[in-house]
């Protein structure tokens, strides 16, 4: 029988099988010997040991389309990168790191800006402009009023989606709105450090409707672009491509060159300056890593 791993806790894997039941399974020892760790989101073949309660063994992990390292999930169609517009203020450098990672993994991404009820429309529009100009769909949301939820439901339909973003921005609140029976614990934002307390303790995959799955994953506040050559980083900023014909030299990295179409586009306001400055910071980080 085949199914999808929806949860993994303390060596047990819970598989939503093709018969509609959820089986509590152990992974066979052969996975350890091969260095394979089942991930939430994996499609798997299982053998049934008991029908009541449903228990079995994971016999085989089927080929993955992709896998994220942090959070450790597999077979992701798209990501909603979730940041609050206020309380806490969005860390755009961290947001851009998420988008770089997802671009490298060929995972489509949309940006969700939550807590829109805590600020004015002008602030929301300012953040929206940055990422829409970069080619990313932007989905403003208030989990308090529900405004913006219908558009998110439409974006999720028929796909397997991971929610990514730091703690305290409303990922679990969004999951509760989309699927109240998930009953995720929500947390408050620390007044002292203005950073969310971790509220989701394990990755879990929820079936919202047939063919529509949603991951909720542990909150985290650091993410790295991974191993890449510094020269590859520009390809993770899709808004650069239309202006690269204006660069004097092929392979221009848009940092020190005097005649550069991308730098000119930044000066003309066609490319977001904050995105470009974050690109420069990431480029220097990758160069520093290469030295060591």
C-alpha cells in the first residue's frame, strides 16, 4: 500500500494511506544502513501489520521531487514565505535568504505579509512593491480579520505547500484558519526580544482537501543560502535578468563593474535597493566562505 508521511515523532512515522486511514509505522532498519531518513512529505510504500489500530512498516521511500534541509520536508510544490509587517518588524535580509534558498531548489514562492491590521495600507503597499517588482506574488493577510484568506486558499489549491518564516509571524495562526481541526498551539511575541517563541514542535502535513496539502514546520530565525559559487547568486534574484544586457562584460556580478545594467536599474528605481543591498551582503558572505 502507498501513502504520504504526514508526521514523524520519536521514530514513528504516521502515513496517510491510499485507503484513507493513518497508519503508525516504524521505518525498516535498511533505511539506517543506507543512510536514508524518511521525511514528512515523502511518498512511501508500507506493509500493514494491524488494522485496528492501524499499524505498519515503512518498506520503501518513493523518489523525491525535492527536499528541504531546514525544515526537513520533501516533495514541496511551493512555499509561502511568511513575515509580519509589524510586531515583529520584517527582517528583509532574512526574507531574501529564504527566497534565495527556494530559488536554488526550484520551489515556487509567494510572500505572505501578516498582521496587516496592525499597520496602515501605505506600509503594506511599500513592502508589496519590493517583492512584486522582484517577480514574487505578494499576499497580504490579517489572521485577526481574515482579510486576504480567500486569495491564500486559492493559491494553495491542488498543491503541496510549505509555510516558511521565523517564529511569531502567524504561521500557526494561519494554519488554524485554514484547518481549525489542526488545533496548532499559537504563541505570543516576547516583549523583551521582539522575537517569536517557538510554538510548532515538529513538522506536520495537513490535508486541506483532496490533492491540497499544507506543511506547518518549527519556527526558526536563521537560514543560509547553502553552498554555491558567489557568481551563481545573481541567478537567484530574478529581477536582475531583464537588465543584464546593459552590462559591459558577460558574467557581470553587478558589484564593482562601472558599466552595469543592474546597478543602473537600481539607481533608476527599477530594482529595489533593499533587495540589491541584500544581494551584495550575500555575495560577500559567499566569497568569504570560498576563501576557507
